[in-house]
C-alpha cells in the first residue's frame, strides 16, 4: 500500500486514543520517527524539500524544551520552527495514539533491515537507494558480502576506498558496546542517587569510575555509599524500578543491570574512610597501579580499604602486628604518599604522577572561570528559542557576554541567515543591548548579572563550503563581533581537500574560531580526515581559536587533540553550542574535557573579560594570514 503524502495525512480512526497508562513518546522518539520518514522519502526518491522538511522538524522537536507530545495532548502545542500544519497533524496523531500510520505505511514499503544501512558511517539515503535498487542490498550482511567481493566499486560514486570504509564501518557497528554519553550517564546517576541518598544512615553517595573521571563515553556505572550498615541501602538499590536483573547482592555491595541500560555497581564505604574507596573505585587502573607501587616502596599495601602495613618480605602483616591506615578524604591519602591532590580528570597515568612529584600539576580550568560563551543558536536558524530568551538565560548565569552564532546561508537545513536577515538580526541584538545597558545603569538588572554587565555579541557559525569558499564575503564578516567557522558538508573529500578548506578558513582575517574542528559525533561519526599538524600549526600562527565543543554528542576537540594543540601554542574556546537554554549546561561538559586535557584558564579565550576578548579578535583580524 503506498504511503500517504504529507499533505494527505489521514484523520484518526474513531476511538484511537492512548490508554491512560501508556507512555507518551519522548521528544527523542518523535525525532527518530520524523528522521526515519525523511530518510525513507529520500530512499524513495522524493523531492528534496520534503525530506529536508522532515529532518528539520525532527531536529526542532528533538531540541524542544518541553515535552512535545504532552503539549499536543494538553491542547497547547508549542510553536516550533519548521513544524507546519501537515507535520503538526502527525505529531498530534503520535501524541494521541502512540503511532503514526504514515510512518508505518512508509516502513512497510521497504525491507525491515534497509534502515540499518544508514547506521554505517558515510552511507546516506541516496547511496542506500542505489544499493537497494541496483544490487538488491537490503541488510548489513548483504552489504558486507558485496563490499568484500568488490561489487560496490562498479556503482556511481563508489570505489575500492569506499568498500574498505564500509567494511570498517560495519565492524564498528558489530563491536559497538552501547556506551552512554556523559549527559545520559548523569541522568541515570542522578536518578539513582535521588533514591538512595534519603535512606537512613547514608552519609553520602558518590559516583566513581570513568564517569567521575569524565571520560567521553561511559560503560558501567560505579556508586559508592558511605554508611555503617549497608543492608537497607542495598535492599533499596536492588528493588529500584526498571531493573532488568540483579547481578549480585551481598552485605557490602551489589550490582544491577538497568532495563535497556548499563550495569550499575554499588559499594559500601566505611564511615570516615572514604579516601581510599574514592581513589580505588575512581581509577583509572593505570593510575592506581602507580599509587600502589609508590605505597609498596614505602612499606604499605594500598587497596580500597586503606594502607595495610607490609612485613619485610612484602606480605601484609596479620594478627597483633597488623596495621591499617585509613583517611576520610582523597587529599589525605595522596598526602600520605607525599603527593598533592590529583584531580579525578587527570588520573589516567599520562604524566600526572611525574607532574605531581615535580610540582608542575596544572591549575585546571573551572566552570566559574568562563566569562562567556562563543557559540550558541536561536530560533532564527536551528535553535528552538528566541534571541531574547537565550540572552536572558546567559545573563542570569552571570556571564558578561554570549555570542549568538546562527548558521550562515548555505546550510539550508538549519535555516541559515541571508545577508538581509543578518542585518535584521543585528538590529534586534542592538535593541536588546540598549535595554541591558539601561537596566544596569538603573540598578534593575537581575542580581546574577556579571559585575561588568552583560552584552549579547553578534556572531555567526560560518559554513566552510565544499568548494572551500566561505558563506559570507569579507565585508559582511567584518561586521560580526565573533565569527565561528565550521565544516558540515562534503566530509568525504580527500585529506588534501578537507585540510585546504579548514586552512582557508583559519587564514581568513575575520574567522576567529574553528567550531567543533574534527566534526565528529560520538558513536555516530568519525573525525574528519585532516592533516592535523598543519591545522594546529596554522591556528597557532594566526591566533585562530580551536573550539572544545561541550555538546555531549561531540566533545570536540578530543582531549588528545586539545592537549597537543595547546602544547604547540594554540588557544582554545570552551563553548556550549546551545540550541536552547538548557544546553548552556553543556559548558560543564566542555570544561570537564578541558580539565582532562590539562587546560589552564589562560589558554581559554572566553575566560577573559568582554573587552579583552573583543580586543583580541580585533587585533587578530589585522594579522597577515596569507
């Protein structure tokens, strides 16, 4: 049965309502469905404007600050950019029935496994359509066999290099271990701690492991609870809702697997002895090995329970000779080893022990060091909230500035701004800044306002086009306060072509920041194939900032790249890339990755005052970059 066109969405059948106990589809689920519709329409060969409309609506819904399905069910649908009447009717159907017949009809037209092909990095809907219609490939196994046999390179636009990339991508999918992004891990941790913390006798509950070290993605979660008798808290832990299985349960520890989620381990800490538990269970394993070696050299065996005295032969003393040293804090434990406190983010055995001994540990960046944020969006492009709402939220964070960087014109899917819209946006920003100044002069600004006041700076996220050109000419670029240049399209070009595009942006005197430089998305999209040494060197030479994007989906630059870039003289910006006010919290994830990269505040340009930031970019604009 052919799918009904979006302009012909059928009316709901009588009585088609969700049962009262049914769970409304989340914004993420709605977004997934509309992205699938866009992909399927493109596989069918529908007009581009239709596919773009569904993808744009999906992005907007996914970022909406309210529960969209609930809002539709309540009769107060939110005003979402890109969600016209036809798509709004489909959202209403999903909200009321939990299903969408248009989506179901589309899915029924194709093999159930066809969408799996879109999970292979580099395969878009047009290529999937070509594979299906030309070679009859409809699943990953068929794709793998065709790539191995060399059958793909005969198709338009595909080569032996493409076949190798596809095989690598399929292996990545097969070996992927469903790790959590940081914000998803935090949501699980916060929910569990909220249940366990009120249990009588609990002094504290702390998340440890790779989450506490703020690794980019998280496998299992480790929780430590300080309590005398762990029985009641373990009983509560093993009866949490949405548990798939209780893996083990004992008097001091337990482990569960959350439904559709990670394994969570809970361990009791003895009251007053939390220091060794926190160090041991935070890790990393390599860092702990170094600490144990240092303890053994001093005649002690270090474990989660503390320091046990060793006999001359190296065995732990027992009986009347036994001695156990415990510490209430990690700082006290490190001091016992004649080391300064080492922050959890540094505990990876990448030189932190040597730096601690030499007294050269970095003064790490703190969230409170940031005076502003150089990358954010409004509903003028692909953000979901008005300029004023975004500005007021940044102002109430105590920032001195926020840079509005809506997309430039060639990124049509993100409603990029034409030069005419740029001019109109500049007038809106100027009007807001006049109001902010009046309120500060009159003493009526919000109490959280920075001592230096708040100003919304006009910027853009400038597209680096596939042919290497920039979206705006130099005359228009010179009018922005800050320009962030990013590469979103043409990702499969050669290393030489990609590198030339990025270097061209770095050398433009009006480009101040390279946004999410590797273009990666964790678990979805690999780094761009750039000549990174050339990129770092040119950014250092010109003073162009490299961004550490705090979106938990990106965390880009990676820690390793940021640390290397910093070592050769690059300056950084730690930004949120916020598309709605809640996403200003992404700054914390950016800071956590900067800390893991040993970044100090002086290296981060948005730790500087508004005047110093603007002075830097204006002076930098005059640097000869050719």
